[in-house]
């Protein structure tokens, strides 16, 4: 059976206007239909960058555009590989589908959800591809085993490592898109790199993607852009403050539900997840509108903690932070005690959050797996690992940077009476 | 009393990173505090372009960023006017507040809401400024009458016409921002014009804003950009299709509520508006998360029309359209009959939608009031109306273009049995 | 004979980094070799926009980059046409060569040169393609008749009108590139349009290029961008002032040469052109370095007019201008008399310059020939002329705008003694 | 005497449209007049990036635009400093003049000229400011000692170190402009950084410029952008190849002149420099048109080396290169011998060129002096050196990278007969 021939082309190419890639081009019926499924359309209601919009107001873009972007980058790389006769065309559709669908399992504010409920968006992506969904039905119509192939690419178990590398590696279509897209929507100057130059120096070498030595600087530039984006955007302490609060709201709501609290606004779509009995069908009903709806409504609940945290989240009255130094660590028990004396529940109002990465060895938050090193193709045909050739990358390889912060509601501390010894204690410990 | 002196400056300027203006600069305590109010933060949950994201997936930006942008443009124009000694500094803060707050009364999908429920976002803006709100309290602390002044600027009754013109006129800070911003987020090439050149040729002339003749081409370019944005983006037929559906959902839900339908998901925040008893407090709880939450939930309601329309909206299964020609108008009754014969309720599934403007005499959707002509300042000090000097503008002035389309669910027609005479009739009338 | 097969591909694609198109891609040996000829490299020494750099200091770019850009646009359009099976591949190389070489006959400051010496850059382009040049030898090696074909495309006599239209029509690769490129280098906001959208709606229809109705707005936008570029950039009065002076220098130098003036710096490369005996070989030695070298040197010549005009040109001490009104026309003799009384030679120091175009019917300066109307492809397959469908274009079609200015050295007038009656007369007539 | 008050303002602000900074604003009569001098206008005829246009065809921009850009950046930084009351306004004009004039002493292809003739563009800048020039006369009219102050800023001997730092330091107005401008005109993705963020975190601290800790990432990003620009653009081996040839032409022409060679085209403007008797007056007549004029003409000279090198330069037939390894160094004598055997003059056709820098400790080519470290202002008011706080900068500080290449005319080697032992020897040594 020749899979290649069986994919139906659209009569006329369709395009999406995209601010990052100008146009996203769709020529295959299957891709067009996948975009039209309810599971894919749901990505419009899940922000690409979670709570980042509180820090960078432009970052309101959803995973929908990003998913189209990853597809488009994969499509263009394949075109270049085809032009160079480096590409097995029978892998085209499985690659494009995996690129398009790689994030389809994301739920609302995935990072916090995964922390509180132990969900796993990559597992859901595979379930959506393989389970009882519109997406699965479309994939399955392409021939038996096709859906499984797409899922295997996502799961990184697909035998053709080249295909896997295009979707998940240190320089994959996913990262190429999100760096550029997130830079565009936040408006920052970081995150730009020469996408087309990187494409031009990419080579398939056996089952891996390597880069011609002559393109080393473009790769260096990509590494440094990525590093800047992590520290300037993804790990921004204000974003993490909003995430801390969001996480605490979910914790509190779950606890209240488990304790039989009588909600004015019962979170119907969340009950199954609170009870640990959620199935795919339930998961697919969750999106950020649902969360925002309840958070807004819960400002009126009769639980002081829940309503306060929701007011903070909706109205951007976030926690402040201090560096979590070793001194602070040793004083933590005193701090908890002082919070307790001041009537502030430290379980919900005192939170350590840690971000960590290294410039060349980065993982996307929530992205698993060991990353392959980046390899350069030398003029003599051998492969050298990037850090061996690049002085800049070499000097920063393995250098790990960690940022640990302690989040707390400064306003609550400030409004304590000045004579309060708890206030004095807290201010002393936090150095504020 | 000298108002100017009484406004408190921030110790250190604060900025927002903005993709359109690079940075939004805040130097006044009042502006900073207004941005922090719950009424202003709510704008994060109301999209700038309603249903446009269905057509241009990048258009997911909210009115929050736009409001900051209008403020920033007003601030920069005032700086230029001050440099030229054309500006009465006692008007600065009232102008900046009006610029920042001009859209604060917008609700979710304002256009459709206003159509179905007769609400008026400008009225709400004034109520928010004058009523029992955080915003009002902040404004009122600046001295008696200050909040009223801001409301008067919004209401265009403020005596200083120059201030009014900066916020509402043919070339005001509002339009300058939204053209650039909407172009940026949709990614279209239209909508760009030379903002700084227009600022440089703006002059205050008595109580109006005029433009030096030497800047005529920049103004022409702005007019043409605006025209292109209207036809390419704001009036896009796919966007209007989504809006037609949204409007029908609201109609249907209201009707069902009034008829005592038993909702699985009772739209608590919408009840007052269904009953016509909504007050400001209720209005402020509405945002697009609320709407999206119920639309999603209602896919499961036991009303075939409501659940179908909600499925269409959530999953972008929109109505198709044909030009609503005079021939179609005369055949409309036959069409309704055929729909009825086919079992499709024409009240909800057949909708005429009309968009209309002229390149030089445009109104923003939902923006009222007669627009002042644009005046050029001639070298001899006289004022000439723009279309008198500009051949291009002259030739298109008053030229009105109207686009009327008939929207209907093509899928429902297609799936009728081929032998159905209703199907044949519908296809014949619609010419499909 | 199958021409298509005979063209040699490069082993590895080569690219030029281009600020407008990101990369210019070269895959054919012939294109690569043509770029390497001395005749093509000479375009680096001829500015794209003549004296415009005096007005927009960024406009220092040469015809070299533009020529690559036209080639690249033609290449991409052909790729799209090929994807749609609208393209006869045996026309590819002739089209690409014509695109690359279309401006190769330009000399230094062509506009002024053509005015003074009656040269014709299109004629030279054909001579370079057909004559004793490196370019001709390369083309000729591709098979007999190939060079002639390329020349025929430039001369618009090539039988395949589609190929001609790609290089010379209202929306051709030449104009597409120069609008975008000139906007980029000058830094103006005009001149942008959605290049890729226009490509997507282009269709070959018999022997002409037409545009799908759905792309009408993109074409409108292109027309308006073009109009703005003409009036804001190409016809800028300061640029024309520099051109007036340049023209007068050439006139004066020629006259002096003919009169046997003894130059300190004999313009060896210009002698043949002064004598009217210039052949291609001589022409190819001319570039803007030659002109600038002599203009600079001639500041020291013993002719007051020549040295003064050269000082003006080199140091940007340009002529001022007034509108050349009908009143001024009737007073022209008086003005000449007053100039003469003031000791200013009106032959060199008083010059009328006229620019004229209409928004939809534009010719590039120095571009000949009747322009074909732009045609839209209607959904029913018929062709409608653009102005019939587009209200905006319709209202401006045929509208011709003319700008006539009188240039003169204001400084010379100002420095006349105040009691001088000539000064009074001149100021009165010019209204200064 | 109060210098501040004495500077005349223009009646109306003047602007230059600039692709990098949108507009350059001029409000002072003196700045306007300086721009109009023949010495400043001459910068239009000297390219910003020398021979880089052979590699990046967009890099045809001159030092004129760059000089305006440096002035504009200095102007904006001063405005920010004034807003924060960090600035002594009596230093404004001397700073702006120094910013505008800092490059005015550059000659054509400065790098090569300085190598061959021992000229020094910084010395000429000072001479132009202090000597018999239009610029000097304008500066001198501002009061005695003013011109000297401007020259002292350029010479880095001015007592106010803050003023000196704005013009010459690791992050000065000069570098800020050239990185952005050169990136813009070449079209590369490198070279971008957040200019406005850097301005916002700049603080004057005593007599130095420091950066708030919160802006450390923006500074890191600037350092990395600079590094990329050096290796990707400024040190590009093709650019250096053209420079090698240019240098050899100047050497050859000087030698021929000294040996009494009879030129067909006597290089009148270069004679003084050949003879070592050039004075400022002569220097100011040199520009790149002069050089290009003679290089073009000399293609016809009767010296095989001179005419060949000129043909190479004009027609971009550059030398090829190999890494100059230690093995190659030991084989150099053999190589020279083989060249000699092959009849290729190694004095002109074999050239080692070395480029070297480190990412944090860079000097602009031709820029002297020890660079001050970059200091961060910590929240507690202390200053920390950048590499102490920034892991990335820390890991690369002092890391020096050197690139040494051997340039030679590969075409000459290739065309040697295959049986030639010299050819074999050369190919063996060069490994080609």
C-alpha cells in the first residue's frame, strides 16, 4: 500500500493569515479537517502562555495559532528537505499531523493543573489521537495504523527518529514557533533568530537532524534567544505569582469540595477532576473560560480564602516576592509562626516557587525527556557536538541557573497594625 | 484651585511592554491606580474585536491593551503639544483619564449584546465613571467635579473641544491605536500609517485639531488604511457569520428563559439582562468567559436550536453566505417557505446582515455621533476641508459602500435528501 | 529541443541575504553567472533612486539589490504558478533572466542623463543583452536565440504575453519590488502591501495576468501604496531640486566642452557622450562614482556657473521652489529680466520642473508604453476591469495630478542688496 | 556666562526620516547648521561598512545616516536623564555636537587607508573640529572654548566623564546606533536589542553610566547581539577578502607612483597621500567616489598587478581563503616559493588577515582605548561589575576568539596547467 498517494489534496490551497509566518498554507484535506474538529478548535480557549498576560498584556494568544505555526514550520522544512532529496515523502502526512496536534492535549493553565491534579497533557494528546474523538476518526480513515503512528511521533517512540526530531528536539518546529510567536505577542526584542537560515543549514543525517558548520552562528543565536525568552518572559516572577495564586485556588476549591462545602457556584465541570474520576470526555470540556467563569463567580463564595484568592487573580492583586535565600530557608518556621500569629494562613499565602534552566540544555516547562545534544556537520562529514565548536555555547553549557522566590501577600502584612509583633517579625525575616 | 499641581507623580515611572507602542509609560499615581481597578482589569476578558478571531486567529487581544494604547497616544500627543506651547496643562489629567477609560463600559461581544438587549456601552462607560465603582472613587479623590469632567469628555459635552477631539474625532487617539493594534494582531498589511508624522503635523487651532497642509499625504494614507481595515478586517463576512450566530444564541436563550425553559446550566449572570432589570453591578460581572462558559455548556441543553447554535459557535461551524441581491429580496418569502418545508427554522437560521461605510466618513461599529470633517491648515493660516485639497479623498468623499449578505447553514441544506423539493428550491433561490 | 532540461542547476543553492525578501535564492548556474558579470556588478554603483538620498538619507541603495529582488519575486510567482499547473516550464529561464536583467542598461542618474543626452536605458538594456558583453556570451551559450528571447521580453515584443506581463505591467515583479524596497530604505510607512496575498490571487488567464475578485482589496491597497510612494517619495520637491541642479551641471559641462573650455579635470569618460559618439563600451564605464568624482573636482574649475552648481550638488545647497502658477507663467519674462538685472543667469538658475501622474495609471519615471488595465477574474469566469469593481479605484481612475514647480537659488536672491530693484521685483513675482 | 541660554532654537523643529529611529529631530540652529557643512555632507560619500556591501548587498548606507542616528540617540538619552533630573543641561550642546561629529574624520575605506598610509580618523575628527573648516567656524561662534570642548569629548579628555561615556564606552550612543543600523541595512536578524529598555535602566552614577540590576538581561542581550554582529557581519571573510584586495591596490598604486610609473589616469587627489604630505584640505577631498573612480579607470593601466586587482575589486572577483593553521604557517615559505614558480606575485596575491575579539570586551575596528567595564547598580546602591552578576556574560568574559585566514586568488591556481608542479604543491599546502 502506498500511503503517499492516498492523501486527498484540497481543490484549492487554503490559507490562514498569521502574524508570525505571514500565511499558513493548507493543501491537504486531512489537515483542513483536523483543524475543524471540536478538539482542535478548543485550543482557541487555552492560552499559549498561561498567566503571562498579567505581565505582558499582549500575551493573550492561544495554543490554536501556535499549533498552526508548528504545522507550518514542519511543512516548510519538509519542502526544503524534499528539494534536497533528503526526505521520504511517505512520512510527510504523519509528520504534519503530529506537528499540528502535538499540543492538542493541553488543558487550561496546564502547568498549575498538572501540579494540583497530576494530569499530564502529553498523555491526553495521545488519548485524543487514539481515543473516541473526531480527531481519531479522521486519522483512522487514512488507513489502519495511521493514528497510532501519529501518536508514536508525539510519544517519541516512532521508529523514524528524523520525524521525531522535527517535532521534539532541542531545535524543533515546536520551539521555533513558540519563541518567535511569544516574542511577537509579548512585544519583546528577544526571541528573534534567523528561522530561514536555520532551515537552510539543517540536514538530515541518518536518523537525526544536524546543522552545517557554516550555520553555527545562527544556532548560537537561537540558543541565546531561547535563554533570554526563558528568563525575560517564561520565568518572569510576576507571571509566577499569578500562577502561585491560581494553584492555591485550585487546591482550596478541591479541599472545600472534598470537605462538603456548599458552593454558591458549583463547579460542575470540575467535580470529576476533584473526585479523581475524570475521563477524556470530561477533560475536553475544560478550557480557560470555564476556569475564569468560576474564579470570577467564587469571589462571592462564603470561604474567605477562596474568595480572596479569586479576587486577587481576577483583579491582578498578586503576591509580592523576595529571593528565597538560605537564610530565609532557616527562618521559614519562624515565618510560618508569625503568619499564623498574624492570622494569615501560610498554607495558602506563603509559597516557594522555583524556576531553573541552563542556556544550553533547556526544557520547556512541562516538556519531558532527555534532550539530544545539537550536532554540527563538519566540512569533512563528521559530526561535532555544538559546544565543542562554539566558544559561546561551550562556555555556558551545563551552567545551570536557578531562581527561587518566596511569594506572599505584602498588602496583608502592610495592613497589620504597626505595633503588631507578628508584623515586625515578618518584615524582619523578609527584609522588607 | 490649581488642579495641575495636585496630581501625584509616581516615584519612578512605570512601563508596560506593548507590541504596538514599544512601551506605555505611566508617571501619574492616578493613572496607575485606575489601571489596577477591577473595572479596568475586567477589560482583559473582553476581546477588542469580538468574533474576529474566527477569521484572523491572531485577533485574540483584549480591550485592556487597546485602552493602554489610547492613553499612551494621548500622552505623547500632549507632550508634543506642550513642546510647542499649544497645550493648557490643566487639561492633561482629564484627557489622559478619558483616553484610558473611554472603552471601560464595553461588555462581552458588545455589538451583539447591544442588538439583542439594547444596552449601550457608552452609557455604561459614563456610569462606571460616575457610579459606585472603584474608578469613580479614585477620580473623585482628585477634587470635586473631576469625575464629571472625565465623563463629559467621553460624552462629548466637555467645553474644551480640543480635549474632546483628541478622544473622539475622525483622527483621534482611539482610532490611531485600534488601526495599528488590530493590524498588528491580525497580521494584515493594511492599517499601517505614519503615526509620528500625523502627530507632528497636528495643530490645535482654537478648539479643534487641524493638520498642516504639508502632512496631507499622511492623513490621506490614514484614511485609506482605515478604509482597508474596515473592508478587509472589521466587516469580514466570516466574522459577521459568527456574530450572526452569537446574536441568535442570545435571542434563543432569552426566549427560552422567558418561556420558562428548564436549563441544565442556568445562566445566572444573564438572568437580570433577560428580565430587563440589570444594574451596573450585574453588568460588571459579565465578560466573555461567562458567555463562552455557557455557550459551551449549552451544547448539552435539550433545545435543539440552542444546542446546535452553540455547537456551531464553539466549533466554528459557521453559516455560509450569499450576496443579498434585490432578486433575493423578492424571493425571500419563498425561501422562508422552503426552509420551513425543510424543517429549518428561518427565524434562527436565515439572517440578513449589512455592513456599510464610506472611506471618508467612517464610523467605528458602535460609535455614534456626527463626525467632524478633517481640516487642513494652509500656509496662509486658513483652514481647508481635507477633501478640497486632496484629490484622492475628494474623489471618494461621500461614496458609500454597502455590503449585504444573507447567512444560512449550508450544511443543513446539503444534507437534505436530493429528491427533496425544498432542497431544490433553496439551491435555486440561493444560486448554490 | 527541450530548453528546460538543458539549464544547469547549481550543486548547492546559493542565497543572498536581502532585507526585503529575507533571502534571494539562486539555483541555476546561469543566474549565478549573470550576477557575476561586470555589467551586472556595475549596478552596485548606480543608485536605485537617483538624487532621493538628499531627501531621505536612507535611500542610498543601488539597482543591484533591486535587480536581485525582481528576479526573486519572479521566481516565487513562477513557483506558485507551477504549483497550480498554470505555467509552461520552458519559459522559466527566459523569464528569470529578463527579471534579473531588466534594469541592466541604467546609467548614472538615468533620468537627468536621458534628458540632457537623449540616452535611453531600455535601449541599452537590450544592447547589453545582445551586444559584445559578458552577459550576452552567457546567454548565448544557452542555445541560439535565447539572448534574443530575453531581449524581446524586455522590449515587450515576446510572443508569450504572460511572460511580458510578469516583467512589465501595472502589477509586475519590477514594481512589486521597488515599492517595497524603496519604502524599506527610505523608512517611510507607505509602500507596504500584501505581496503574498497578491501572488496568491494572481492567475494566468490566457496570455494575461488577472486577479481573483477575492483579492481585489489587496490590489486596491497596492494601487494606493503606489500612489503614496509617488507623491511622498519619488516626486518629492527636494529630490527634484537636486535633479534640476544635476541636469544643469551636465548641460553646462557639455556646453563648456563644446566651447573648448580648458578643464582642470577633464571628464575623460564623458567626452564621447558630449560629442555624441558614445558606444556601449563607453557607456558601461559610466557610473555614479565617475559623476560624483568630477562634480567634486569641478568645484575648483574656473567657470563660475559650473563650480557653483557643483558646490551646490555636493554640499546639498539646493534650489528652493515655488508653485508654478498661471500667474507665474505670465510673469516669467519679467522674472528672467529681473534675474538678468541681478546678475543671475536664468538659463541655469531658473528651472520649471513638472511631475504628473494619476493613482491608477501610473508610469514609473522613465518607463514607457501604454499600461494595460488591471483585470479581475469574477467567480463566473469573466474578466472585469478593476475600476468597474472597486469603488475606490473607480473614483480615482483617470484622475491626473500634476505638480509644477519653479526652482531657483533663494540664497542668491536673499544676498542681493535690499535696495536692489531686481531683488524687489523677484521677491514680488515669486511671492517670497 | 550661561552657555545653556545662548544656543538658538529653530523656529520649528526639523526632522529627518530615518529607517532606524523613525525620525531624527533637530531643534537647535547649531545642529542644523553643522549638518549643512560640506565636511558633514561629505559623510554621504563614505560607506558605513566599507567593503561589506560585497557580502550583504543592502549594506550600502553611509556614515551620514549613522552620524544622525548617534546624535538622535544621545538626544533621547539626555531627555530621559533630564526627566529624572540626572543631567546638567549646560552639557547638552557639547554632547550633541560630539555625538553628531564623532565620525566626521573618517575617510574612504578608513580601515585599509589607515593600514596603508598610517592615517588616523580620530585625529582627523579633532582636526576638523579645531582646524580651518566650516564646522569649526560654527562651533567657535558659540563662544570661545566650545570647539575645544567638543574635541575633548571625542578625545576622551573631557572632564565630565558622563559626557565622554555617552559617546565612547562599552554601551555608547555610537554602538547602539551602529548595531541597529547595520542590522537593518544588511537585513540580518542579529543586532536587535531593546534600545528603550536600556535607556530606561541607564543611570548616571557620579561620572559614569551604570545600569539598574533589573535591566541586566537587556544588557546581556546587547552584549550577545554585538558579538553576533561582529562574527556574522563585521568579520565576514568575504568582506575581508575585498578589503585585502583594496589594501593591495593602494599599496601597488603607491609603489608605482613612487617608482615613477606613468599612469593613464593620474590619481591627482591621492598624490599628496602617496608623498606623505597630505594636509586636512587634501584629506577632505577624498571620498569613496574618488577611490571607485580611479579603481575603475585603473583596470586599463599598463601594470598587470594593478589592473588585475582593480578588475577583481570592481567586479567582485575576490580572493578565496583557507584557515591559516599552524601547519600552514610552517609551510608558508614553501607556499611563497610555489607561487613564485607559478608566476603569481605573493607580495600582492597572498595575504594573511586576522580578526579577533571577545564577546564582552569588544572594540570596534579602528576604535582605540581601554574599555571600561559595564557596571550594574544594585538595589542597595552598590555597583557590581556585569560579569559578576550575569552568569552568561561571566562565562564568556575574557574569552577571546581569533580568526586568521589566508587569502589567495584561487582562480589563478585553478587555471595553472594540471601537470604544473607548482599547482600541485599549492593545492597540497592549501588542502584544496
